[in-house]
């Protein structure tokens, strides 16, 4: 009996089970089995995508990008794309993006996520690149899918989450199915490689190339140019001391549509009263946090930058990062600038809300503040000691050429071997005579 016949029999054995029943009764005990049944039954495969795969062949020189569920033009996909514009200007580029397309350079094809055009180009692109996930559970076999992800794991993720009493709090059927389809996964450091294998149960190719988004911190001219550009747009002088407060979203505050309640957890006026003279406070809510109500009344030296698509640009402009459990901090480390951890709910977050991979209080990674008063007392960290060991563990792969390494790999995967082209041509000609 062949493998496909076996899967068919297994699927028929569970024939009386609905998709929801299979998720609840099979997935959490045997995700691999659920995944095979899901493939056989075409779960998570939009009809528009399947029809587009039948109608259009794959374009070897088409790359499709998406970042943060098409909410932002940012992250590793952005920086891979912008470097590709320099190296391969004659390729066809597509962006899945729901914002103002005029901010994307290079005149790419821009489509709205989930639209007919989106599925049309998703089916045609030889290489698809994302830092979260596409709507599809699966993609056509001719397509090469690079998953860049978006940070080094500090908070526990998916299968690593310590919640055995409620497996639904760990991974999900759709995410697991999607992650098994990644053809390669980008890693910023060896620590992340180990965690990715565990939390995603991922056995595919992992590229330890570092993150292209962080290349700018190693290229002085680009860094200084971006720093000046962003400060000018925000009307901030070159001499101002700029804090970037970028907390992550919190489990437990779900308000629907993959959005979570935003809790500022500090008083901007008190913050600035205690900061060095003429300091600026930039506050950036996570793209999965509804921060507009909490930040709507900011004025003066406190600025809401939640609507700024790219966090890397803001990191170039800032001098000190304040964060909690966000993976943004590991990108920040590449800049070698000071960081403050503001974690008033540390014990609750570690033990009840999410869980973390290591104890930040046991390593030299920056100043740690557990109360608002403690934060205000420790704002001037300009002369804080550098976290050399921490930097070496988490940033050692970075040298300013990560994008080049990623692109070289993807280009190699996008090219069809000459023999395959010949075989395809022979079959086409042969078919005309029979």
C-alpha cells in the first residue's frame, strides 16, 4: 500500500469527524496525524488560491512579500526586498500590504491581503517571504516559502508553553499546518535555532544568517542617515535624548480580531519630569495592541509612534530602549545602545500569563525596573556597562550582510535547473502529437 492510499484510508476512518472535532480530538494529541488529514481534505486552502494555481504557472522571477499580517511595511521582508531592488532590479516584486502603498519604494505590485489579486500573485510567485503567516495552510509545491520570523524568543511560544491543563493555550492547528510548509526558516542566533525547533516542532531547513533588518546597525552611513531622517520627520533635534518605549502585547486581554488591550503602565508626564532635561519619549504600541485610546492625548515631548510602520527606523532614531518581554530588544542589542527593562508584572507574566525561557534578573542584559518609581529613578543609563556576553550570544551572527546571504540562498532556490526546463519543454512538445 502506498503512502497516499494509507492517508486516504486514515482520512476515511475519521470520516464522521468534522474539522472542529478533528482539531479538538486529534490535533492536540497527534498534530502530525491531524496535519496529514488536513492536507488530504484541503483544509485551509481558499478556493481562489486553488483556482489561481490551476490557471497560472509559477514565475521564476517573481517574489512576494508580506509583513505583520500586511499591516506594516517592516521587518526582515522589507529589508530583504530593498536589498533585492539593488541587486536584482529586473525581478517582479509583489507586496501584500493594506496601508499607504506610496511608502514602498521600487514600484512593486501592491495587493490587499485576502483579495483576488493577492491569491493570483501568491499562486504565481516562485518565492514567498513572510515574518508571520499567510492565510493559506499550504502552498503549491513549486513555490519556495521563506519564513523570516520576527525576533529572538524570550517569552515562551507555541508547544513550549507550560500549560498542560489547557492545550488550547499552546499552538493551534492552522499555525502548525502552516509552519510545516515553511521551506526554510531564518534564525538570528543559535539560541533561536534551538527554540524554533522546539516551539514550532520544526524539522525543516534553518538558515543561521542573522536578521536583514539589523544590517543597518553595522553600516554607519545608512544608520546615521536613517537616524537623521526619522528625527527630522518627528521634529526632534539631533541633540535630544530620545527614549523609545515599546512594550509587547499581553495574553488575557484579547478584544477580538487578533488584537489585545493596551496598558501603558507609566505616566508620560512623570516620566519626562524625571528624565534628563529636554528628553523625548516615543511610545510605540505593539501592532496587536489597541493603543489609540490610551495614547490619544499625548502632547509635547511624549509622542505616539504606534502608527510608524517600521520599528527599526525608530530604533535608529532613539538612544535608549524601554521594553518588557518584547523580542524587539534583541534587535536593539545589535545597536549596542542602553536598554531598560520595565517589568512591573514580571512574576505574574512568568508564572500565570505567558512564561519565559530565561530569567533576565540572572544575566547582565540591562537595567531592570519592577515598579514605576524604580523606573523613574533609573532613567539615566547613558553610562551603563555594556552587556558583552549577552551581545555575543544573541547578536554574533550579525555583521551587516545578512540580507545578502538570505538573497543568495533564495535566488538559488528560485532558479529552475536546466534539465528541468528541458524536460518540461519536451513534455509540452510531445503532448502536441498525442
